[in-house]
C-alpha cells in the first residue's frame, strides 16, 4: 500500500476514535449539567443550558484532540510508509501533555488559599473578621487592627452540622463578643448565576472566645446583620429575581416584612450606627431590545416606616456601603467590580477619590470602620487572575495599602 493510501486511513482511524471520545465526554458533561438543573431551583434552567454550551464544547473538543492524539500515537508505529511519522508523533505527544496539564490545573491542583467576599469590623474598630481558605475548606478568622495576627475562631468543616460549609456575610454582635454569619449550605442554587450568585442559608453565631456555634432559628437568609441597638436583626431573603427585607428577633424568627420586590434581588446590606438607615443594592436583569441588561440600584431605606428615601442607578457590578455616621457612602465606581473607591454624599456630590487602582484591582467587599476615615476592602489583582487574595486598609494617616496577615501554623 502506497503512502497516499496509508496516510488517510491512519488519520481517519484517529479522527473516528477522537470523535467517539469527544461525543462521550460531551454526553457525560450534559448529564451532569441537567442533573444540576433538575435538582436545583427551576429558575436556573435557562442559565444552566447556556452554561452547557461553552464548557461542553470545550470539553468535547479536548476529548476529540485527546482521542485523536492517543490513537495516532498507537497506530503510527505500525503504519507503513507514512511520511513525517516522527513529526506527527511529536505533535500527538505535545497535544496529550497540554491537555493533561490543563486537566491537572483545572481539576486536580489544589487551589491557592484566598479570601471569600466576607469582611466585618467590630463596633470599636479594633478587630476585623474575614473568611479565608480554599475550595471546600473556608474558615472564619479574626485579626487585631494594626497587629494583623490572624486567629481562627471557626473551623467550619469540623464544627457541628457545618461540614462542607462556606460561611458568608460576616457581622459582629453589638458587644463584639460574637460573629454572625450565613452558612450557604452548599446548595445547587446559584451555580449558574452570571454574576455573584445568591444563596440562602441558616443564620449562625460563633463566640470569639470558645468558638461555640449556635444556629439561630430555622429560616434561611442570604444576608443578616444585628441592629446597632441590639434588639433585632435585619435580613434579606433573596433569589435570582425576588427578595424580601425582614426584621428578625433574637431567635432568628421573623417579626415583620419591611420591604419586598418581585422583580429584583438584593445584597450588600449595611446599616448606620444609629440603626435608622438601611442601605443595600437592588439588581435587576432584563432584555432591552436584543441586549441582556444587568442594572444595579442603590437603595436607602428607613426601617421604621419602610420608606425609600434615596435611590440611584449604578454601573453594573458597582457597590456602595453606608458609613457608620449614616450621611456618606463608600462607592466602588467601575464596571463589574473593577475600579476605584470613592466617598460621596447621598446626592452623588462632594466626591472624594480614595484609591488609585486604575481598574487593576477587582473589589468584592468594602467595610467602613467606626473610627474616622478608616476602611477595609477585599480584592485581587486582575492581571494575575488570583481571585480575592488581598485585604486593603486605609486610615487618615496613610494611603491605601495591602495588609500582611500572619496566620497560625497548622
């Protein structure tokens, strides 16, 4: 058999087995995606199908190349008179190594520890609390401001009924002795969210000294924080397109519904020091013509009468948090969390720029200290794609700078 007849047969065989493996990989991935859809909230179905297209095609393509390369590598040594045999063998080896490298880094390599988007500061401004760890093992730490020696107060995976937990939305109690947090229960809901997903979970508190945890009630929330007056909690129950703003008693039971919206979700809840002003972000998603639009709106609300006293549209991904005094805002200006932090009044005026990140830092959380002109933010460098790897700190005497935390030796 001459070269021109042998060569196509070799490559047809490699293509056949590559196609077979690619289709098999795509089918397995499809089964997994549809299982996630049908075992989670039905509102994720459309996003789930969308999520299937790109990674499904990627995995199928990788399966095809891997099958093609393996087959070619096995068949070529027995093929007769195929020109450039060593070149094709080298190409096959390179393809196999690259796919193996991608698979290892994507699925097997242990991710670097990082900060979750949770950060709280104690009422006296002397301690910060944050969530730190890697996939499946996030713990709550506390550090003294200025000392930066981190102490673990909750080892989530070994705490009672908190196995595989991912604590979120931290806040200190009024007396500074406890930390409240939401355990998101690792639910399937929100896995296909285009932006940061909303997951409801139980409200817990953990004592800073003994590390004892206690679940507060049997309701689930996406965020909750204690009133500065210490008599109640304010909480958000949110899904992809609806939310309820609630007042809870000390047992985590609903006292009243303050506000509800059936066409938006809500997050980034903050409160003034006197307890008279709640501030949060509403997010709406809709089609404007052929364009899919995500629109954020900042809302200021008096919890006593549920009256909205301020509302302004922000850029998608923008964030804003009320300062303890209740008269100013810390705002992230930028597209999809990349930008700089400003201080503004409720009319959007008297603007003061506080950072010079120049869109190089992705900010996920901002917290204003009760001490004058101090704030903290969690972020990560976009160039390195490192996730949220840094806590930034600013006070009245220096510019914004990353802090260097010292973690306990395991």
